């Protein structure tokens, strides 16, 4: 039996601001589009990095010279992949950043960091699409890392902002609810919300915020992350203890209290309401 969803008004989960439903839809749509594009890029670049590692005759500590490892045709194909990966349209993400000021300092920094990574990713892409020269192994690795980080960040933000998990959670009235913006997105593309949320969760399990502390306590990782919300982003792993984790899960201390204990040293509140926002710009223009 197909699950019926009750559409609920969008309520900013971790942001406050003044965005119209159309702006929120554009933000979700653009974020998912970028994720899909970078996922393909990650798979293709991953194949090249694997091939380079297998074929390189240099020792494990040296950085291989790609021109000696790849054929001219391989280099051309690699440059075409890099050129196609440029993130030309991210104006809706900039608008989200400029108009939705997070009540969570960590999420403010996270959204800002995502835009900075996009900018740096495009700088490297443009470098090689303009010169059409063989990329360095270092730049190829950097592009791979940046691409993964952008995917991870955008998935994290949209998952919480549009309360995607609600399609799997039956409320006390025995009904399932869906955010109005997410509902519009799914209907626009003919998606089953439950199945699509599963695909998003599958991606989040691949491109995820990884805390090595939980390698010894894997059963506690997801419950702790769920309790901490976006504050999981800026945690200093050296400060995590099993006692703190258990206190959070038992409700002995709040997620915000835990964050004050565990946050990285030197972190400053990113009060976007008082800072100069990113300039809105036409797609493809440098906004920094």
C-alpha cells in the first residue's frame, strides 16, 4: 500500500530568514543538481586516480608525473571531464546563504565554507580548461577532495533544512508528513518521496561527516549525530569521550551544552547578519 503524505508548511529547521518558497525550491533543486554532477565527476576521477596509482612506477611517497603515466588521449579525456565539472550555477545557494541566517554558528560556517570550496574548485577547473595542459597529480587529488566535500556539505544542509527524514517518521496522529518544498521538488520530477529519501540517505552514507572516534563504537554514531544536528560539523575529536556521548544520548546534557564542550578551539561565531554577504551574481560569474 502506497504511503500517503500530508504536506506541511516549510519551517526552517536550522535557519531563520526571509526566503520565498520559490527561492527555497531553487536552492534545493540547484543543490541536488550540483550533487548529481559531482557524483559523476567523483566516479570518473576516481577511476583515473586508481589507474594512475596502479600504473605509476614511482614509489609510494612520490607524486607521479601524469604525462608519463597517461597517454595523450587519456589526458584529453581527463581534461574534458575536468572542464565539464565546472559549477557554473550556484546563485541560489548564495541567496540562501545571504538571506537565511542560521541560529547555529556551526551551520553558518558550514554554508560559507561550502561556497568557498565551490569557488576554489572552479579556480582549478578553469586553470586547466583554459590552458588545456596535463593536470598535476596534486591538483587532481585536490579536485577529488573538493568535489567530495561539496557533495557532503550540500547533502547535509538540504537533508536537515527540508526535513527529509519526516517521510519515514509516523507522527502521533499516525500520519506521515512531508515538507512543502520537498513535496514540490518530488512532484516536479515525478519522484517517490520515500524512495528518493532513501537514495539521499544512501549518498549520505558514502559522503558523510566522519568522526574516527566512533570506529570503536559504531552503534552510537548515528544516534549521536542525530542528537547533535548541524553542530556535529565543528566538533574537535580530541575532546570526545564516551561519557559525553552517553550523556547526550541519555538526555543528561543537551546537544548545545555538548557542543560548547566539544567545539573546536578558536571557532568564532559567524554572524552573517553583521557581515558583508556574498554578492548576488549572474550564474557563472565570480562572486568572491
